[in-house]
C-alpha cells in the first residue's frame, strides 16, 4: 500500500478520550460526514451521545480529532444488547489500530454494563471493517439486502459474550412453534467504516 | 418555513375534537395550542425534546426527514404538479415543430425505460416512472395519440408488475416496490392501451413504408402525412419509434401471458419474449441515429450515463414532485440507470423469464425445488422472482394444478392411489401442505431474506413431524412397530414421515450452503461450516435412501445403523444415483473439514481467536437455529471439536475423501447423461476434488519445511465448495 497521504505518527501520540460534552459533537459530526456514505441529521448524533455518553470515544492526535466511535445499548427482544452505530477513523490515520482501540473501549464498557451481545451493520464491500470486527470475534450473522441508501447490501455483525453458565435451549424450549415473521431488528440505518 | 409550520399546527389544533374521544371522569379537554406555541418558541434549531415519557428515540421517530413541512432543507422546483404544468414543464404537444416533437417523445420513452429499470431494481415507483408529469395527468395527453398511447401502456405495465409482485409477496424487504399511494396507476381506459398502441403503430408503419417507397409508387402513398418535417430523417425516426412501441406491446403481452392460470400462457409468452429481445436490439441500433440527429447539440460528456439514447435531457420529469405523498418513508436519493444499462436490465429480465417459460412444470416436488434453486443461480431480480413464484404456487396448488397432498405423495414415492386416501382429512395434513407451499415461496425470495426465513421454518418442520407422528399414532396405531402386512394407510404414514425428515434436512443443507453463497462465514469458520454441512448431508442422504428403499417393496430391509450406513454406501451397488450424488458432496465437505482442521492444528492458521469470546460462541451464533431444531439430535460444538481436534496431515483420511468424491462423480456421469445441469455439477465437484487433492499433497510435502507457504480458500469452481490455493508469500 502506498504510504502517500498517510500521517506519520507514533501510536503513543494518540490520545483516547470519552465523550464529555457538547464541544465534542461537531468533531464527531465532521468526521462521520467526511468518511461515511450515510447522511445523518444532528438529531441522530444527539440521540446517541446524550443517552450513552459513556459508550462514545474520540481519538486525538496533537489536538486534532482523527477518529470516533458512537454506540448505544438497550433491551432488544429480551436481550440486553450493545450496538455500534458509527466507527470512523480519518483515512490518513487508518491501519494503525486506532479503530480497534476505539471500538474495544466501547465493547468493554458494554460488557461491564451487562450486555449479552453487541451488533452492528457494515457494508459488504467494506473489507477493512469486516476484517477488524472478525478479529474481535464478530460473526456475520445475516446479510441485509440493499440495506444502505446507496443500494449496497450490509452484513449484520454480532459478537456474543460468553455466557456465565450454559443456558442453551432445552428440548422443551426448542419445540415451541415459531409464529410470525421476522421483524427488522434495527430501524436505524447506520454504518461503520475505518 | 417556521411560520408555515406554526400556521399548520394552529389549523390542526383548531379542528374540533372528535366526539369519539369522550372526556372521562376527571378528564377534560383543553386547548393546548398556545402552550404548544410557547414551547415551540423555546426550542432552538437542532434541539430535541427529551422527557420522561418522550425519549430521544420517540422524538427522532416523530421527525419526518424530507417532508417539506418538517424539513426545510428539502428543495423542490415546484410545490405541486399543477404548478409545474402552469409553468410549462410538460407541454402538449412537446413542440409545434413536429421534428422536435418526435425527438422529445423518443427522449421521454427512453427516460421512462431508465426509470422503469431503476424502479425494478429497488427505487420507488413515485420517484422513478411516476416522476413523469405526463403520466401523472392522464387526461392532458389525450390530444397527442403517440404520447397518450405510450403513457397508457406504461401505466398498465406498471400496474401489471405491481400486481404480480404484490400477489407473490416475494418483496419482503423490497416493499418500497409496491407502494403506489397517490399515483394514477389505474387510469380509466388504460386497459385499452394495446388497441391504442396498435393504431399508432399502424400509422407509423405506413409512414415508414411511404418514405421508403420507390419514386414510382410515391404517388399512391402521397396521401399519407409524414411523421415529421425533415424527410431525410423520416425513416430513422419512424424506425426508432416503431421498435420502442413494439417493445412495449410485447412486454405487456409477456406479463399478461405469464399470469394465465396453470402456466397455460407460457408458450405464447416465450414468443413475445423473443420479439421483445429483438425490439431491444433495434432500439440499441437506433441509438447512433438518435445521437447524431439529436436536438440538444454535441454532448460534452459521454453518452454512457445518459438516460436517453440521444443523450438529451428529457422534458416533463420531476422526481421531487411526488416525494411528499408517495411513501411513508423518506424518499431515497435515487441514481437513475442510464438508458444503456436499462436496456441491459430488460435483456437480463427477459432471459430470466425465458428460462421460466421453458420449464416443463414437472409435478415432482424435488424437481421443483431444484428448478427454483437453479433459477436463483442466475440472480434474478424481484420481478422475475415474483413471476417464478406465481407460476409454481397458484391457489394453494402446484402450478395451480396439482393438489399439494398428491404432490407430497408422489415425492414420497407412494403409489398413485395414495393421493385420494382419507388420511388427508387429518387436521395435520393441511398444515403440512401449507408448509410445503411456504417452502416454495421462501425459495423464490432474495437469497439474503431466504436464508433467514429457511432458518426459521426449520423449527416448523420439526414440529410438524412430531405432530404428524402423534396424529398417525393416535388414529392408526403404533405404526413404527408394525412392519408386516402393511396396509396402504400405514404405508402412507411411514412414507410421509420420512419425507418430512428428508425435506427438513434438505432445508438445513440449503441454509448452510447459502451461508457460503452470501459470504457469511469467514475463513476461520469454514471448518465448522463444512463439519456441519457434512453432518447434515449424511442425514439427508440417509433419509433419501430410506425413502427410496421403502418404496421398493422387494428390497424391504431394515436400515443399517447411522454410522455404518454412509460408510457402506460406496460399496453397495444398489445405491440410487440421487444418494450417490449426496455422497459426493459428503466426501468433499468431509475432506475440506479435515484439511482445514489439520491446518488449524498443525499450522496454527484459520483459528478463531478474539479478545472477547471463543470459537464456541461463534459456533452457537452461526448454528443456533439448527441446534434449536435439534438438527440432528445430539450434536453440539463439542462434537465438532471431537471430530476435528486430532486431525493431522499424517493421519487424516482426507486424501481418500477427495479421491472418492472424484471417483463417484465420474461414475455418476452415465446415470445423469440426460441431465446437462447435473452433468455440469458433477464436473464442478470433480474439479473441486481434484484441485484440493493437489493442494493437499503440496501442503503435506512442503508444509513443515516451508513456513512461507500460505493457504487460502476460493470459490472459483463451485458456489459453496471451496478450493484450496497454495502460494508462497
């Protein structure tokens, strides 16, 4: 890969901070607008960072914001689940583990908060994101047909945390008749790129 | 904008409160508009309300992005169609210069084709085809026969396509497709579109004949008024129009013929498909003439992404006009297909439909499954998938012809008399019929959705098995214990039960293979995916074999135990080709599983390691639905570990797996000599086995000596059976 356009820096120069106020919001918005294909309104950002500030992190290099992760968590069909809404690292800063560090911090908080699993969507063409999440233990649980506004399919990625004790379904449970169709799990169309 | 919103709100509040909402005890209705107004004034730009019972998610959901009432960022040239018309956005005629009028009509036709293709591929109807102001106001075009007839056939065609897709319900996630709210899809008189189109076509044909006639005959034809003023261009314009009109005519016929009950229109549809394809060719040929004689001068940028053959911008389209009323979701930003891409789309669609029309309507369930699965390999789009489903399932019958119980009996290899047996009156049987119909329907959906749905219905198939078993036991005694003197009734019960099991494993195997086709497994998960495929295919082969043996009265024998069963199959000359074909897949899956396991164990590659969980969690997530449905009983992550943990290149029988697969595939060629699809599949299996055998030898010989050796897996020969590629890094 050509190193042109790549920022020169040492990994220790990157500073990671938890979201801590309104002054961080424009930094996050600028990054996401710059690097992701989906358009989001300011309300989308507010929704996430106001309700789950502890799950959002920013990466700075010499005072410049070069990466961010925005997440949420909550009950979803009887499962307490974390959701990674946006993960962005400036193009020139990619490939140096910043995204991994950002998302790992969020996932740790989710795990400590009692989440059973973490999900997100990523474009099927986004090889970088898919490789990163695969390294972290995410599987591609589903393919979502033409999920994004640009017509590209998405994968729903899922990370299941180890369960304290095996509570795999017993035979009785497995004979329950399934009724009804599949509901879309998330209405928000969010994506991840790094 | 804010004032406008405020005024609208006031108006909304002033509406008298509906008497259907009575004031209860202790509750009184009060006018809250002033309070609301004050609260609105308190809100600044970009702020959201966040309260105890109105959280940010609720606030977000209440917002309608791109609704001009709430989203001041939405920009439209016009606020209504009438306003657009008043401003001359869609004149009739398009020009008083008749040449220009013809040029512009052709541009409209071409742009509509681009719109239509974009719609079929996932755009909303309102923002594509019905972005045409002419289509939106049917009465305005009536003075212009050519434009009017064309608009009519477009509306009628759109209507036919919408009804096919809605009837088929293959559009689960593509429901945007059938949203037609507020669009004049069924304008009065559109049903006569073909006769109008025919009349116009007739006139232009005469005009074409007239301009081509030699001078001696010209006098006879002189009473025919030419299409337009420039006689040098007359022939070119007539031809360009004729192929466009004829394409519409034949395409409409294709749709109506294909909808005839019991596939009775398929032969005729095929003829119209051939005509459609030839008219599309003529349209492409007309491109050069239209480009060099266009009305908008030389084109600055290339023709490739233009929505018309001439390269000119068409008149009378505005995709923002309908955005308010047409969909409940925010309108999506749509990039229209270019005209060339649109033509290619229709060529692909017609080729898909041609395959459909050539299908023999085979009444054997297994053949139908195979046909639909094979058809999906061409990656048909929504319209073709809807039509295949409507052909296969009509009125709860196969092809609208064969009752499902009869189809099941036939596929369960029961004698012909079984289909009229009273057993079908048992309440569980109609449920089984419904499951079989649902399965066919699901197989017609897009593969992403299909896989999820297949995973879910596995549970239903397991349950119906239990229910049928109970019902049969209750009514006909313990069928499992009676093996002598079977009467027809018991025979039916037994056959149907084994058939249900066979189909359940078939669904499970399709679920697993689609995982590869959809790229859901990462290379570190291939090992477990092939292990599961191997396990499921063994069961599928077993059930199919039992079914076949049961139907053969003379060779009635007890089935061997599970483990011996498949091992012995290769040696048994009695084994039917269908089962041997499964055996090929089993060997390849087993070979791949063992090769991957050995690579993991000895080379420490393709391992599933991560900071947050282990391979066990990944296994649970991938195969949860199979495990929940106990497919098969008593297998778990630990069985996978047990099978693979000791695999070593020095000991594994993987070499024989690939060799055996190759050998059986070769032997089977004669059995499937009349089935070119199966012959092609056998060839693919042979290639996969051969390549993997070679790769395996290479890894074994060089593997430990050469640490720079890199092994990867590719799907170059088969959609779900991988081929190992060995390279030096």
